[in-house]
C-alpha cells in the first residue's frame, strides 16, 4: 500500500474528495455531538486561507488534517502552526502520514507547532511526546 499526502486548495480538488469528506463529516458528527455543522462548513474558503491536507492510500482518500498559521498575540515575530482537525479512517496509517506532513511543514514555516488530543481520540499523549511535543496546558469548555 502506498500513502501520499497532498494539500488541496482548489474547488476542483475538493470536489474530487467530496464523497469521502461527506462520509468523514457524518462520522465525526455522530461520534462527537459537539462537532460543528460539517454540511454547512465553508471548506473552500478554509482551504484558501489555511492548510487542508488529505492522505491517500493507493489513490483513495483515507484521512485529512486541517491546520492554520497565525502569529503569537504576545510576539508578532513568532509564527504558530496549529492543528484544527485530524481525521483518519480506522485501520489506516493516515494519521501518521498527516502528522509527519504537519511536522515537516511546521519545522520549515513556523516557530511553534501546536496539536491537541480530543476527549475521545485514540491518539495517546506518549505518541505525541515521542514526536517532540510537550504538554503545555489542558483545554476546558462550557457549552452555552
């Protein structure tokens, strides 16, 4: 099996993976009730201003990562690459390949790289530590 990752930016590229994205969005909405309304998310706009990378296994999409660059609010000369969403089909190596792409991009273009672990993810803290991440804080939320 051959894995490739590619950043998608154009509407044509996004249309080519539309069925996969709809399936992934439906699964995310079912598993995570707090997940945003994927059907109404403006993915072409996001892909135009941020990074939308898809992992393919033998040409078929099996995962995606959304991330964006920003500057530090405290030091404008510090750039931060932040993961927004990481989705990988079960029984694939998509998460690994997407994370490697994310890190490679971050090491070239950013001063800091931020990722997160969701409450119901199968990504383990130890896996991130092996990649060089250090726990900085925990995130808490109140839904109103």
